[in-house]
């Protein structure tokens, strides 16, 4: 049983020292392991296992108790498509195009097979794995290139990665309609945004599309029982991405008036506001009761309503994850399957006056990551070492005994799966908003390439876990040392500019 952690949005203090090691002599099972990769959109580390006692997330918590909970995992880009591109390529962004949600459409869609694999998934496919995708794995809701209001195309974002790619759009008919879907079969774009950013409806799990995705995954697991080759099954769930729509029963798990508001509701001291934004993605939902901005934050009452909606969406997707994990166990495939649960980035829930992602803040970059591997020792014990999304590719290759197809920016964190260290120095780089950020185990330093001052931000999460004060000006020597480390992450994106 996993013990609770103390939750701070900027730092996790580890109290997860009690565990029940599973049987098994090593992480390497006989033969190549299968991989079940579960991607969850906009999932910040906001589960019970991460220390938020309000959350009802029994299935993700159970996975954490059987695997390794990464307390300080960071996406490399705080928006969906580019975050997934860095994950799937194992590379930091090199051009501005790689910071756009159209990155797959521009760089991989429709391309013939190249000398090097287009993605981590194709690397496994080339090494004998059966690869199956369901839902949102790259950027598009169903892996295909077409606009929000266009008919479904047959052009795949990752044309060489999948043996098969599946999606059930149900009553919404297209992937994008389902992604922004409401229980009556409508969607945000068909109503020109004249909708609320949340919905509770008296429907069963299949009343929203993540329930259909879970059903597809369960069927695939049953079919894979007879597969002669190892498999890479990727399942992408939409919630808790906006709109925060979930069956009423998941809303009923929470008492809204007991939910907390953000403990860091204001912008950090000594920063320039251009590093943040006015919650434009959230404000696309025109029937929201209040419209947050940096100048005018929402009321505490509405903040609780929105947190209630986000939490209900997380509990809903937790139940769908539970169905998939239960099917894996019932099939017997769990004994030789690596399970990865990954949130593509974080999300400000009113933190620093923002409702959304798209910042180089701790709140937008830090996300959930749980890995369970066959024969894992000290399961249920968390690690506080900083890791980043680009590290997942090389880690899975090493676990499976597959050779890296090309040099990767990420580094395998297999040692953390063998032994949950706490004194290893980790690094995570982030890119967005004309800036680069570096997170170490204690500090975050950010450099913006802009005219507005200050261009340097520094936070100390030992003394300021909520990221409330930029201390760069008073720590010039520390800034100098950390900027030298930041240079190592200066890709082609900003090479022409001086760190």
C-alpha cells in the first residue's frame, strides 16, 4: 500500500517509504516485454497518490502502489502536439515549427518510410513489435490530419508507426467532434463556442468518448492474448482536457464547497506578465460564468466550480484507465507488460491567475508519470528525481532491449526504476513563449528572448515550493552557474541568440 505524500505544486516531499516488493529477480523478464502506454491529456500531478487527498483516483493510485511514481516529471513543451512530438522523437524542439500543434502535420504526416524511424513507436515496430494506437497519441484526436470542422481524412500523422490505429467517434462522428463533445452529441465547434467549459450529465461512461476508447482498448487486449509477437499498445484519453465533461456520478464524488482554491493565486513577484496569458483557451467557451484574465481573476466560488469540473473529469478518466488495467490483468498479459501512464503536460487551475497551460511555469510543465515494469523492486516507492518526457523513449528502449536508432536528447532513467533514488541530480528543459527553462532538483531558471524585463527568472522550490517569487536579481552567482547549464539545452531554436 502506498503512503500519502505531502502535496506542493512545485515540489514533492517524499514520504512514500513503505512498499511491498513484488516477486521477480529483475526488471528484464524472459523474452521482450509488451508495452501498454496510456497518454492522458492535460493531466497535472493531481491524484490521490500525488498527495491531493480530495482526489478520487483509485485506479491510478493502485498503479502507483505497484510501480514507480515520478514526483517531478516535466513535459518539454507546455502544449499538446509539441509535447507529444518531443516524447515520440526523444528530441528537444529544434525549430519554431516544433512548438506548433501542427508539428505532426508539417513534419511527419504523409511521408514515406525514412532511413530513421519517425517515432518511438516505429522504432519498436521495426524491432518486431505489433503496434496499435487508440485515441489521441500524437496530436489529432484520432491520429489523422483534418481541421476541426472538416470531414475525417485518411492522412495519418504518423504514417509509418502503426500496424493498426483505431478510434470510435460514436455519436459525434469525427474525432475532433468527439474531443470537444457534449453528452447530447453536439460539440464546441458546431455551436461556435457558445457552450460552457464543463458539463455533468446523467449518462453512463460511454456517454462520453473516453468510455468508448476504454472499450476499444479492452477488446484489443483480449485479441493480443494470442499475438506471437510483443506489442506496443498506446491508448490516448481526452479528459481532463477542456471541456470538463463527465457523467454525473463522477461529479457526485466531490463536495464543491470543500474543495480548495489555489494556494498561489497571484503572479510571482518580480516578473513580467508577458510570460503568462489571459486564459484564452478557456475563454473560448463563451458560456462560462466568469472570464478570467491576469487583471481580473475569477471569484473563489467559481474557482471551486471549475476545480470540481476538472476533478470530476480526472475521476472519470481514472475509471476508464481502471477498465484497461483490469483487462490486462485478467488476460494474464500484465506479468510481462510494462505500463506507462503519462500526462502530456500540466495545467494552471487558477494558479498564478491562469486557467490553462502554455507557460514556462511549474504548473504548466509538471505532469503525472507512473511506470510499472515486470519484476520491479521497491514497487510503490516514489522518486523525487527530476525527469523529463524525452527521457521516456530511451528508457523504454533499454527496458525492452532495443537499440537506439539515432542519438536522443533524452537519457534513460532505468536506474530509477531499479532503485528510487533521491540524491541524483536530474534536469528537465522546457521551451515555449520565446524562452527556455531548466528545472533541477531544487531550482528553475528561465531565460526569455524578448525586450520586456526581466528576462531571467529563478525559483527555489526548497524555500518557495509554490513558485511565488523570482529571486534572480539577488542571486547573480547562482544565476551564472545555472545559465551555463541552461546552455546545454539551447537547441537550434535559439542558437542565434545569446544565453
